[in-house]
C-alpha cells in the first residue's frame, strides 16, 4: 500500500511521496472518454452545392490630377477652371463606378483655405479617394 510499509523503522514518520497511480488512472479514463465521444461531436450535413465561377472585373479607377497654384487657381488635368466648374466636375466624377482617385497637388505657398475648400467640395459629392502629392525633400 502507499500509506504504510512493513518496516518498523519508518512507522513513526508520515510518507512524503505523492502516489501517482490514481492520477494516471483518472487521466487514462478521461482520454478514453474523449477518444470515444469526439467523433460523435462532429455533425456533418452532406450537401450538393451548386458550382459557379466568378471572374472579377478589375477596372482601374480613373485618375484625376487636380492642382492649385500659388494664386489659388484651380486646374483639372491641366485645364484651368473656376470653383463652380470644379464642383460640377466633382459631382460628375462622384457618380462614376469605380470611384475615381483625385490626386491633389497644391503649391507650397497657397493659402490652406483653397485646399480646404477643394477637399470639402470633393467630400460633399462623395469622393473619398483623395491623395496629396508632394515632392521629397532634398
């Protein structure tokens, strides 16, 4: 037995070792239970799914080069226009799918008011893809 021995020397001292046999028995029983019940937990429904192929049409969005010069002049792909014309073109571009990308180039001395107006006009009509173009420092 694990709790005592037949020797008379150690009869007065308690046993200081842990008996591992009951622990191993419990672990093996749990392992057998999991092995038996695991296949029962998987519920598979056999379906005959329809087959379809989907070819994605990848259309590149149109690029709009929008520039603001130092005096606040507006340019759409190099063509000078007024703010009202820019709003009309932004509205027309906002209806297109996929949505065009606006590349905004602003002179470094232009007042921020013109940049903010342009961003507001573009966002009002739903253009969300606006990128700021700059030159790296030398």
